[in-house]
C-alpha cells in the first residue's frame, strides 16, 4: 500500500507511511504488537560504521557544495540509530508507545532484487537492479537460484543510469523523479543527430557487458543552470537547456531520442553479458529504471530470453516488499510469493459507496451488469471512469481504477489529454487486451499483465486501435486474464462482441499531478473535475448526459 493513495500527496516523499501502515494492519487483521520485526531497505549499518563516509571520500572528483551536503545528509538520515528513532517517534502518532520490534536492515539493491526474483515464479534467474542510487550502488547484476540471490558485479555511484536519465529529464525542462515517463514518450518523436550522438559518446561508454558514465558532465563541477547537470555538459550539447521560451520540439526531442536509445543499448549490453556468463535465460528487473517500458520491450525482443519478469512496483515503493521478503527468508520461511496481479489495495462495499453518493447528494442509479453497460458506453464514444474491486499497487492502473475509452477512434487520444487528463497532447495511452487475442495484435508476444513492456503493434492492426498506438507503432499493453480480473475481462469481452476489437484504451483514473484515485470520494472528485462522461463505481453509475 502506497501512502500517496491515502493522503493524496503524490509520491509522499519523506512522509512516514502512517495511513498505509494502518491499512495493512487492518487488512492483515493483526495488531502492531503481533509484528516480529521491521524490515528496511537500506543498509543502515553502512552509514553508522564509517563505510559510507569512506566511500564518499573515495570518489575523487571536484565535488560542489550541493554534493557534499547530499553526502552528509545521507549519512545522518540513514544511520541506524536515527532510522530507529524516526520509526519509533512516528509510531507514537498512531498510539504505539511500546519499544519497536527488532529492526532488520538490508542492502537497497538486494531489496530491489528480492522484490523481483522472489515474485517472478522462476526457480533461477539473472536479475538486474537499476536506479538513481541506493547505499553505494546504482546498478547491480545478480545470479538467483532457489532462495539465494548472489551478486555478480555492481556499478557504484556515480555510474548511475537513473541519475543520467533524471539529469536529461531536467535538461529537457521536466522535473526529475517524476517526469521520466514524459521523456520516454517524447523520444520516438526525435531522430539521430550527429552532434548529439557525439556528445553522448563522451557522456556514457557502453561495451564488453558493462558501461561507465563521465560524472563531470552531470554531477561534479560548476552548476550554473541546474543541480542535475554541470556547465561542462551545457558546453558539450549543441542546444542549451530548455527554457519556457523555447519550444519542446525545437531539437529537444532529438536529445530524448538519443538518451532513450543509449539507455536501451546499455541494458541490452548488461543482459547479453549476463546470459553469456551464466547461461541463464530468465531475466528479472527492478529499480526505478525498470519502469522504462520501451527499454523492457527491446530487451525481450533482442536478448533471446526464455522468460522475463519486471516487478510492477519497481520504484523504491517496492523496496519495502523486497526487504520484508528477505526478512521472511531469514526467519526460515520461503520468500517466494509469485505476483500474478497487483490488486492489493482497499476495496469498498455497495453500502459504503452508496453512502458516499447519498451524502454528496448525487443523482445515480444502480446497475445489474457494470461490465456490459461499460462496453456499450465505450462503443457509443463515451469516456468513462471505471472503479471496481481492490485498488492496484504500483504506477499503472490495471482495470480497477481506470479511465476507459474506445481505441478505434484516433481523436480519443487528443480528447482525453485535453479534456480529462489535462496533460501534454503528444503523450500516449495504453491498451488493455484480452490475453487470448494479444498475439494477433502484438509482435514478439509475451504474456505481461502489468503494462510496463512495449511491443510493436502488428502492421495490419495499427489502424484498428490507433488511439493506443504510439508514433513509433509501439504500445505497452496490459494483457488481461479472466481469473485475474473477471469484471474487467468481461468488459473487454463485451466490447469485443460489439466491435470485433478485443482492446480498450486504459489510463489511470486521475488527473496530472495527482495520485491514482483510491476511495469513492476520490473517484467522485475526479469525475466532476474532468470531462469524463460517466463513472461506473462498482454497481452504480453517474452520468453527465441524459
């Protein structure tokens, strides 16, 4: 459970997860006193025993004041005693005054690896964890077998793919750690430009199953423009950092194009090297970089894998899961809990939902078949909010808290961006497809229910579902099975019976800048604050048309 869904503060950075902790205790029907230990996905002892101080001091670059402050703040923040005190003081706010259970801390990247491998269903796998930074690491390669996760090699700060992508995100005028998906969506609009390619040749080196980044361009040196990149990088590029008076499509799309390609090249190089070294063809991915759908799709397309699993909660939100599984393993219990869906959040009864509707003095009606009615409305060109069952965990709406539309109509893309999501007009939308028909629509088909892998859309299908096909003829589908989400499966099947197309357009039920909706109240607020035509909320419907 992610705190942002309950407190409605996107990402909820540095906020103790009080509401989500209370939800998990209630859902598990346990009291805090029943907890054996607390697992935490940073190696706090490294910050307390002098290791991180020595590591930071060993990085021999011209560090600016900002970098030195960041290092010192980390050592203070993640020290073992400070983390214990932070947890204890915040638990008091929910009435827990007893001494906290033993605190077990784990390497950040090991926690990422556990969250992916232990949830994959594989008996063995190679695993790559990639993010900005966690403890002293940025990328780690693992060999996993049975319950064991063993490090093969690692890339330490400052050789960070996450930081690289975040830096260019800022260069393009977006916000790091929030808008990397925009850069990924922008990239297909660009092309290869020689000056930009030469600049990236100096920025990142890829080869022999490895990579390295020149940190003088991003982290260490004078920062006159932005904390995320140095003046040396500005001098290197043929176009200055984006400002409000410069259009996004005045060359910046070409920077996004090259950045995305280099990231993909790098991860493919790492993956192919791991396959050669281990002979294993099952791949697990986790860490924030693993949410890059285009890279994930290209890995599957080019790396001759047997299977791939990408942890759908790959960001640091998933580190809590990985740390808990490692703690479970240490307690002598198998940590393997195969993920087939992420419907892990709150759900609401008809009585609770009707109570919200009555209290808000809204006109509504009860319906017998939400799936059938939703399919009929989509066929009529309506844009609907779809609120059913338990809320999804992770950054993608997967048919529980979704905005749905007809993918056959190209104008739906602009209409939803302009009237519902209030976001950039070039940003794409995703398809949800019945798994039985996914091979008819997508090349290199592989069952993937989490909407974080891009596939090429088959040439003869691009004009069948134009609203969910990106400019490069790719899409990042959610493949839907009946036994994972029966109501949503039925909706798409009804739509198929009406239209001959087993696909609907699916995007998250929220507007730009807000978390995905969680409660009926959130859904009602989103409905009336946007251009949605209807809201189907469990067995009730609200409409804005006669």
